[in-house]
């Protein structure tokens, strides 16, 4: 009986040793653990890259509009509307998300006003053109209830007089 137990123990030990040393299938298990993590990280990197690209595109469009304003100051509302339309087309936006407005600053005040007549009589009035773009980007993960839309607001103020 003890000889049978000894043989049984030896066989169990040999089996246990083979199982511990057997590497087959370990790579499949590792891939099963890591693949979802790598997939989510890749998707996140792609989405962040898309957000940065959109922000850069909007900033470039406002810089282009600012260059147009500096080259030919828009004196009328129609000229400002034309710049707004060019900017909206350049940034692939609707015109309601883009504004090109005339604003003023009285004397050395830090605040801007939209009406020149609100400045005191005799005040030095500086004229500016403010270009604003508002846009949103919806990352893929928001469709699954994670996070929220990314809001972009790009504003350029150009002194013209």
C-alpha cells in the first residue's frame, strides 16, 4: 500500500511539475488581458489627436481672418459679414457659430464696449474687431455615457484704429 501511495505521489508531483513548466497558452492569456486595455488607449489617443487637430484648425482659421482684417479693415457691417462668411467656410462651420463684430475701448479702460457712444465726451476711443468661433466636438466615448462634448471657443481681438 505504501508503495502505491509513493508511486501515486511521484506521478502527481511529475504532473504538477509539467503543468508549472508548460508555457503553452500563456501568451493567449496575456493577450486576452492586455488587448482591451491597448484598444481603449489607442482609441483615446486617436480622439485626443482629433480634438487637438480641430482646435488647431479653428485657431488657424481665426489667424487667417485676423490677417484679412489687418490687410483691409472692414468699415461696414457688410464687410464684416463677408469676413464672417469666409471664416465659416474655412472652418467648416455654420455662420451662427462665427462672429465678427466691432468693439471699442474708452481711454485706458480694460473693458470693451459695443457702442462708441457710451464713451465719455472727449475720451480717446480705440476701435477693435473681435473674431469669435464657437464649436463642439463629440468624442466617441460620450456615446457610451463617459465624459461630455468638448467645447471650443477661439477669440481674436485686433486693434484697427
